[in-house]
């Protein structure tokens, strides 16, 4: 039975990932991403990691993909636009300023967590920690926001880049030979 669940979930993940790559319509690509994320959640459940499966479905499939869909829908993928005309004249300068600010914030996070990155813990606490049934979740939160704060910040930057990439992919170009 485990092999059957693993095979079905792996097929879900692979078909969804290929759908993200090869689908032309951005909404269909986002829905293929949902299929991939659900397949990964099934793999988490097969490994008895129900909390991670729930987080996978709630955060990624429920929030991130919905955010992508909102961005795609707000852009109006059925309209073509001329990319040579900028709607805001100073948008490149503002984008550069925001980019420098993001790099500054990320650098500050790295500098403030430099001592934490050198010290590694033993991992997650004992499953039974006295009368606290949420000890593992608290330990996981403490680990994410202390030992792995750099990876957490990099993940947030990657999500912002993914949203910007979604915006760029959803824009339709007019004219010939435009990059």
C-alpha cells in the first residue's frame, strides 16, 4: 500500500510540475502548481508528518497560489499591452530603491543572526515534554526564527521574486521582436 501511495503522489507531483512548465495559460500553470503541492502533502502524510502536510496545503496551496492567481487576474491576462510604454515614469527608480532597501534589510537580518548561525542546536525537542502537548511546534517555531532565520528570510525574498516573475509572465506583449 505504501508503494501505491508513493507512486500516485509522485505521479501527481511530476504531472503538476510538468504542467507548471509547459502550460501556456498562467491560470492553468498555477492550478498545476496546486496539484504539485497537494502531491507533496500526500507524501508528507505518508511519512506521518501531518503537521507539515497541513502547513503545505494551508500556506502554499491556500495562500501563495491564491496570491499568484490574484496577481494574474488583476493583471488581466486577456489584454495585450505595449511594453515600450511605462505606465509610471519613475517606476524603475522606485524599483531600484525598493531593491536596495530589501538588500539592506536582508543584510541586517544576516548580521543580527550571525552568532545564531554559528551555533547549531540538537534538533527538535523530545516528543513528550511534560504537560505541554505543543512542545514540538514551539521548538520548531523557535528553530525557524532563531537558528534558521537566514533561510526563512531567503524564502521570503524568493516568494517576492516568484510574484514578480508571475507578473512578468502574465503580461502579454504586442508587436514583433520585443523582449
